[in-house]
C-alpha cells in the first residue's frame, strides 16, 4: 500500500495580487498518510497556497503533482474529483440548511429520472444518519438545521463528509478557531483517525501546540517564502513557535 | 424509526419538541394568518364566503401569486427582483402589440422570451457589475416604465387579436373559474417540487443560504442566480399576459406597485428576505392572504385604501413573528 513518492507535490508555486507577492516559488509536499502542519504568521501565504491546491485560485507559476502526475485545477470541483477535500473554518456548511442537505451539497444522491436530478432523500438521510452516528454526534434527525450544532460538531461533520466522499488529501484551514478545549480535542481525534484510515492531511493553524501533537512534519512560510521544513522528531514545539514568530530559522 | 440506531436520541413527545417542529415550518404562520383572516371576513362580510367572490378572489390571487412564485424563487437564491411589475407591464404590452398582428400563441412565446431576456440582463448586470440586485432591478423597473410611456404616449392599447391565448390563460369558464387558477396551482406544485425535491432546489437554497459555502462545495452559484433571474422575469411576464388577456386593454401604469406586493406576499409566506429559506406553499398562502384582504375589505364596506394599510401592518407583524420563531432554530 505504501508508496515512496509523495501524494501531492506543489513545485515552485508563485502568486501575485497586484503589488503583493503572496507566494514566491514555494514548494511543498505531503507524503502518503502523513499529517503536514503548514505554519506561518498572518500574511505568510498559507491560505493562498491552499486555495491554489484546492482549485479556488490558479497559480501564476508552478506545477502541482498528484501521485507524481501533473494536474491543473480550474475549480474546486476538479480538485475534489481527485480526492482533495478542503475544510475551511466557516466555509463548509450552510447553517440554514439541514444536515443531510448540507452533507450532500453539490454531490446530491439522485434517482435516475430524466434531466432533472430528483433527490433520493431517503438514501441521503440514511447515509447521513450513519456517518453522523459514526462520528459520535447526537442529533434528533439528519433533518435538523446545522445552526443547532456546535462549532466542533460542524467541523466533525465536515471531516466526516470529506472522508465519506473518499478524500485522499484532507486540507484543514484553521479548523479549531472558536472551538472549546474539549471540542478541539475531539476534532484532533478525527484528524488522527482520518490519517489512520489512509488519508493525508494538511493542517493549517495558529496554535502550534495543536498541530505539534498530531502532525508528522512541518513546513513554515513567511511572507510568501518557505523558510523551513522539519520532521517532528527534529524539533520541539518551542522551536516552531520561535521560527514562526521571528520569520527565520534560529541556529541552535 | 430505526431501532438499531442507538446513538440518536428518540424524539420526546412534549411541548418543546412540538414547538420546534412548528418552528421548522415557518409557513404555518401564513396558513394560520390566512385562516384567521378568511374566517373573519366570512363571518363579517355577508357575501365573502360565496362561490362568486371566492373564485373572483382566486383570480386576483393567481395573477399576483404566479408573479410571487418567481420573486420568491429568486429571493431564496439571495437576490431581489423589483423589476417584476415593469416586466409584467412590458410583456403584457408586447403581447398586445404582437398579438394584434400575429398569431397569439406566437405573440405569447415571443413576449415570454423577451421577459426571460430582461431577467438574464438583470442577472448579468447584478453578477458582472456587482451592483446589488435591489438597485439593478429597481433601475430596470423604472427604465421599462419610462420606455413604455415613451412608446405608447400614455395611450391605452386594446387587444384585438385571436382568442387562443385568452382561452388558454384567463377566459371566464363558469362561476368565476378561469384557466389562470389551474396555471397557478400547477406552477405552485411544479416549483414546490423543483425547490424541495431536486438537486437544483438544493443548490438554490445553498446559494441563498451561504454562497461562499455553496461555491466551495462545487455549486455554480452565478448560474443558479442567473437562471432564477430569468425565471422571476418569465413568471412576471406570464402574469402580465394573463391579466392583459382578462381585461383586453392595458396602459403604461399597468401593475404599478406590484413588486412590493409580491415581496410582501413572500415575507408573509415565510420567505427569508436575506435568502436561503422559503417555501412555495408559503408563497401560495401569502398571496392568498393578500387577495382575501383585498376582496374582504371591499365586501365589508371599507374604503379601498384600507388595503394598503392592512397589508403594511400584516407585513410588519409577519416579519416580526418569523424572526421571533426562527430564533434558536436557525
């Protein structure tokens, strides 16, 4: 099962917004079943990099390889078709829609009936109910509105949904923002579980203690440039914090 | 209920659960309000609850309702259409002008196609130029009205073409029944199903509910909005043609103010002004409520201006109730 080449390799990615060089020839890679912590202060270019990877933005320059095959994503749909699923802090669920409808948004299950996609609501509810129960969330029905869920439950459902649809790479953009301590712990368990079931993860966060606990490797950006790469065994969480805060690698 | 499903809490049959059920169904308010008004007028206006009046009410309701369905469908996707009354009049006019020269079915087809194009133009202006739809469609409404006065010189036009479309859309059958009633009900069923039972409906909800999320999940938000702009315009055009065929005449002020009536009917029917939620059944009740108030007040002997005051009050009360009811659930 284990392959030697990385699952995703982004090579020499550059992106400019007007006068701002958001990314300057950044290269990152994520191994098979690996959790990569993508770190950096505000404005480092983490989000831009992720948006390029998930097909939201096109790169000005550079290549993306998926299982060593050159790919080009012109929309999030393209990226998702390859198994790259992104969970944003607030961009994953519509709060005034029910859980089941959210779960299958954009990938609705339909019965074959002519041109109009007729929703197979029974099957959608059944599948959604099963996944939600597996994740360990207690709701009365998959037809409850998402707005009744806590932030942690929403993130758990987003991750569960990504895994349900066969995510090979899970991109988590600040998944712990505004979560309680207990919920943070739960979401971290879901992340580890995703890795254990064979998916790779890119985990973006400000809280270095969170990412240190679960990640295997770290890539640090500063002002659009990759400044450091570490394996977990080579650094302490304090080293990482120092590097991010100073924007340069400290010699020790 | 699935018995093996232990992780899900079984519903408790108590008052709070019942209340939350009601909360999940905001159009219930419109149904209750409609019944209250309906019973009130039936009791106090002697001839209100008579077949002739009820069918007459239904005629007005159908014409307003068909237009409201389109407005609601677009509103759920998160955009306004204030141009509907202008489209209604323009399409009606176009139908009369063309119908006096051509076959009326052809005239109707062209008129509706033009209505759809106006909708697409509304949508393109809104999405491309990023001007809020409130403004683009308001501008469109004023533009259409102005152009119509220019084109007609304020004169009334009379329809003198064939009777095919009139028979299909609005010709008196018996006891006040008209084909427009059937059209309205059929369209309510169709759009209700489209909204709740199809993939497209799910995209409409998501687009209005949170367009960033919808886009991130692969929904083509712009296309959904554009289609709904076209639907809104076409429904307004259809409504205009129905009314023109009932009266046989039209002038440039035809349907003035109806855009606000449609919005009122939407809101009374539980549609969110901010998008993301609404039901066509609610729209049906909202339109019916407005129609009942209109004929009921006349029957009770109140001056016609009371209608506006009444609808205004209803609108604010309905909005306040919906907001209250929604709290804690959505």
